[in-house]
C-alpha cells in the first residue's frame, strides 16, 4: 500500500508495509527521524502517532490511540494512506 509523508521541508512516498491497532511500519528512503510527531491519515483513519524507530529504509510509528478493527479493515480495502509529519 503506498503512502505519502509531508514534513515542513519535504514530501516522501514510502510504502505502508504493515498496520495494526497500535502502529504501522513504513518502507522508503528519507523517512522521518525517530521522535517525530505525525498525523497518519488513511481513508477513514486519522490518528496521531510518533516515529519510534528508524532502521535503513524502514520506520515504525506508534499511534497515540488504538485504532478499531473496523477502521483497519476499511484502510486495507481502500488502500489510501497519507502520513503527515511535523519534526
């Protein structure tokens, strides 16, 4: 599933590798640094999160609030994900 990351200085287009009720993993180049605050949008999903790790071309984000299974199912069906990041 493709995604986009918007920071104050750049847009990036990683892939959403995995998503759960508590977080997600992204793959791509020039990912946001650990500790960045982000707003993840994916179809009906809109959740605040924090980048908790970055390793090479992968990063993990932890959601501030758990996402419901129904919302996760909609995200997977729609396949539209946007991640906005503020450093």
